[in-house]
């Protein structure tokens, strides 16, 4: 019961904060191809449940559904730091194709997922090893090379170790 209350309160806090954000016109997201591997893949709630974790079925234990490690970028279209990181993640999706998934979750469209992980600042990244527990990290640099190097260190030192 405490866990349900916790998730509900995080959701309400996040929803309140997110409602105050400016709304911009957005193109509908194109469905991604799961086998492409060389692109950043946008996740919806249903895709998250299939590819990452079915939190509706298993509410007490982390069980990763993926077949390789992953990074999930929690972002918003209006977020300037998120826009700075996006090109580095796109390059790394190509560079590590077939080894690591790189996903994106738009917190304005997928508020339930943002609340599930207590996302309060963006960009925030969920680092998911193939085995073991995931971890959260956040932040971005204004320097493309620094962003790319940071994620290369995470991928090589944590996910593919």
C-alpha cells in the first residue's frame, strides 16, 4: 500500500509540474523498428512494458525484458539541455548498434513512466545493465564531445563490461 501511495504521490507531483510547462506543436512520433538497432527508439507506455519492464504485472521486483543493455533518456521537446544530448545519443545508437539499446521517453507524453521513476529533472537517464539493477543519472553538457564521452564511458564501463 505504501508503494502504491508513493507512486501515486510522485505521479501527482510530476503531473502538476508538467502541466505548468509550455505546450508546443509536435509532430506525431513515427513508430520505431525494433530490429533497426541503429537508431534511438522512442518508447510509449506499451512499448516500455514489452521491451523494458512490465511494471503492471510485477510491481515489487525489477525484471528487465530486454535482450541487451539499454539507456533510457527521459526528455522533453522544450528542454534545451535535452536537445544538446540528443545528437550524441543518436551517434552512439549507430556506433553500438546490436550491442546496446538507446531509448527515449518524452515525459510530456508519458507522464506515468516519468512518475514511476520519480523523474523531476531532465534530462535524466536510466542505465539498464542486462543483469542487475538499473540506476539513474542526470545532466548534460553544452559540449557535444563531453556528452558523447560520458555515455561512451557508461556503455563501455558499465553496460558492456
